[in-house]
């Protein structure tokens, strides 16, 4: 399950013009179950965003990051598992 979302900060949008600065994208691990953080060659943290056309990797410092809000569908499936 995806726990965090990120959106490109407006000052870095020119580097990733295919990302919209007002859209929150899910941040996904490199592979299922991965808990390690990834660094680029400059020793900066890298985030992997799930986009409608695939995935985009970029420096985490270029993003605003938030906890993923729970949607109605997730809340309903959680309630079904409890009952």
C-alpha cells in the first residue's frame, strides 16, 4: 500500500514539465516490500512517483510530500476487514 504522495514544487517544474505542480502523485518503492531509501550519485534522496503514463524518478527535495489521505474506498475496505 502506498503511504505517501508528492507533488513537484513550482520552482522545479521546469525540470519535469510532464508533472503538474497542482497534482499529488503516489510515491512508490522501487519494488514491493522495499524499505531502503535510494540515493543518486550526488548522495541525494530519490523518490519514485507513479504517474498515469508510468513512473518518474526525481530528487525528493524537489517535492512537497504528505501522508496519503485515506479515501472512501479504502475506509470501506478497512471496515469490511474488521467486521
